[in-house]
C-alpha cells in the first residue's frame, strides 16, 4: 500500500520514517523542514535503531503528492480547519484516513472534510508513545511506541467501507509490524480513545499548569495524588458515556508514567513554544460528551459535568493560559 503522512513531526515523522525504513512506499508532506530534509534527509533516533532516510519522498504542496491508500493524519488538531484543503487531493478512492491525533472524536473533522469525496472511510488511532521533534527533520523516539487503532463508526465513506476498512486495517498492522511498529487493531475505538485520555488529560494538562515534566510530577506526592484523581475522573467519564475501560488501567497508567523516561508532553512543548494547545480535542470534547451523557442542561452549559470536576477546572485553567499572549512560533509540521 502507498502511505501519505500529513504532519511529519514527532508522531508522523517517526511512524512514517519507520514504514519507509521498512521498505514501504511513504510520501511526506512537509512545512518548514522541507529544504533541510531535501539536503540532509529525515533522521530518526530510536531505541529500535537509529537511521536516516537519505532521499525520502517529500512535498510542500499536497496537490503534488500521489493518491495514497492510507493517509496518516498526525498534525495537531488545532490545525484541523485545514483538512478540507489537505485530505481530498491525496486520498485514493479505495483509501482510508488513519487519524493519530490526540483527543476525542477528532475523526469527525476528517469526515466533514471529505464530504462528497470517494473514499472508504476513517480510522482512529491512539499512540502510546514518547517522541519529540528536536530539530528540523530530526525525530527522537524515547520510549514506548504502540498504536491501537480501529474503525470510526460515523466514518461515512462508500457502501463497502466496513469490510474494506477491516481489510486495510489488517494490512496496516502487517506493514507496521514488519517495520518495528507495535500495532494492534481494536473493535472498540471509543475504549481506546478514553484509555489514552486517561494519560493525556492528567499529564498533558498538569505539565503545563505545574510547569513540570512527567518525572517531576510523579516525584511530588501532591502532584502524583492529583494525577491519580484526574485519571479516576476520566475513567468515570468513560463509564458515564457507556464506554467500558478496564479498571486495572488506572493503576497501569500511574505505574507506566512512574517508570517511563522523563518526558515533556506535547502540550507543554506547544505552550513553551507559543503554539496553540490542543485543549479542545483533549479536554473540551470529552467534557462535553460526559455532560451530554449526564443529561443535565446546566452542567453542559457550564462545561462542568459532575463526573469530572477536576478535569473541568484543569480545562478552564488551560483555556485561560492558551488565550494569553506568549510570543510567536513557526507552525510545526
């Protein structure tokens, strides 16, 4: 299959780089890094082995890219207003979008952007990953790396979408596995999304408001207790929405964060660089979903569902910080 990468930073650059290094056909849309990668290649440092793609297939304009069977969307959800320009020119009639963005229901933006386009459907994926872009065309993979993905149920696409998505999903798993990517298919994308939010909400959010990396948070008794409270609220929020997540994942989330390499979350890096943060996708969307599930007009209007009060307060703190002037920064790939 032919892969297209939209957003070639810490996530797309890593997974696209591994796929290309594994011998698969991969096409990268680049922004500010184009000239650097054209001269020096795409560099990936990883526990799986360091490598440089000397001459990757790179483009500055999506309309110059070939039609792709799998379009991996890995740019920040803060730029989803551009999807109507980015997705239709590159997806093939028999293709799918694999959305690897953080947050809840971010796949809906892909569906909206592809209205009237002939394609198979949309998949969503959760990346359990420590990876940063540390320089132009330079990705540093620190720890973990699993992708869990599945079909987005409101994906639209064509009439044969369900069976074709399953076929393509199995092929993606095979291609990623041969490329040293730990990829798993799930029949319950909602559970996978909420399971990922159990890490993203506490540790992206607290890393910003506490100005701390994961090791600092876990090394402080008050911050660690707050993390645990937030994780439990997210778990309860999933249940309120009718989504079952194994209660054991509460303990696992804390333990994995305590043993992982010291890590600066993507939200903290965005905040420090003066870029917009993914507050809507990671915080506001889950809060709205829980408020709707609780069927309380008052709580939905306030954005403060009873099930997740600490999450709601953290969201409001981040919304305030996101609204304040923080200088300017170039948009990352």
